[in-house]
C-alpha cells in the first residue's frame, strides 16, 4: 500500500492522509456486519470512508452518514466517496460522535442531508479506538484514531443506545480481551448481543479480535462463529468467501 491507495472491486480507497490505513479489521467488519435492506446508517470514525462504502455496496437501500474528528481523513473520505459509484447515498462530516448525539438530543437539525431531523439510525457500525490500557503511540493522529481517549467505550455505547432505532443493529470489532466489559455495558443500555464471530489469524492461535452485533431493545438468541484468516500461504477459504465481493484477488 505504499502507493497511498487500495483498490477494491467497485471503489478505490486513498488513505495517505488518514491516520489509520486500510486494514484487515475494517474490511472484516464491512463484509461481515448484518445490514437491513433499507434505511439510515451511521459509520462512527469513518476515517477514509472504507466502512461507509462497503456497506453502501452491500445494501442498495441504505443511506449512510460517516463522521470523524480528523479533518484530513474527512477530506480524503469525501474524495473517495465522490469517486465511487455510491456518492448519492454516502455523506461524510467532520464531527465527533459525542457532538452528533448532543445535536440530535437538542433536535437542532438533521443528522444528514437525506435524513429527517431526529430520525433514528437503523444500523450503526464502528471500528472503535482500542488500547485503553496501553501507552499512547507517539504519532498524535494515529494515537487519536486508536486510543479510547477520543471516544471512551461508555460514551460510544451510551450514544449508540440513544441514536439507534428500536430493533436497529450495532456492529463493532475489537480486541477479544475488551469484549466482556463492552458486552456488559451494552446489556445495561438494552443493546442485546445477537451475533458474534471470533477472529483468529491461524487455527493454532487464540482469537485476537471479536466482531459483534447488538440489537436495540430486543433480546436475542446469540449466534457464535469463528473465522480463521490464514491457511497455508494465503487467505483461508472462509476469509476468501467473506470478502469475495471486495478484494480484487
């Protein structure tokens, strides 16, 4: 990716001005997260716009708003969206999630040019900042993108619970050790676990990530799965099938 962009089957993601580059976590979540056939979606921390464009490709009836606090990332995301086939359904905005939630609660205006004022989202996706217990990386923008100081999990969960429609879907990916506490806090906000998938790099290694989907206000039978990313010298068959509509090879 030294050329500053990553080509997918239906769009190109330029990311040279983004703190967080195209990576496996984002691609996995974008390909895996369950989506409704239509409605309004929010991508929290959109960065280069990768997740927003992936879900736009997967669900032709969704209108998507992507938000991020990094001006450079938003500028690049707008360029990526404009050059994609989904520009009429994806909007990006420089704004923190905390401010978006406060704006909606005050009923000051629409959440996006295609959404009515105060309308709840039908789906929210987030590849959230990690490393709550680690030292901040030395690069400030990368630290901001990766560390929960910019969006603590409790603020994320609280805001999602107030922005998601009844029966709406909230999907995330995170390090496995962080998941139990995250799950507990979601349950307290009536966000009920519906589906989860452990992610392991090889069959012999423990899962490093977990993808999870929560449903607002409706307790669920939980479906659990595991995906292994590598077999031999390449992608596993399960990983290949999951991402077959996105990766070029």
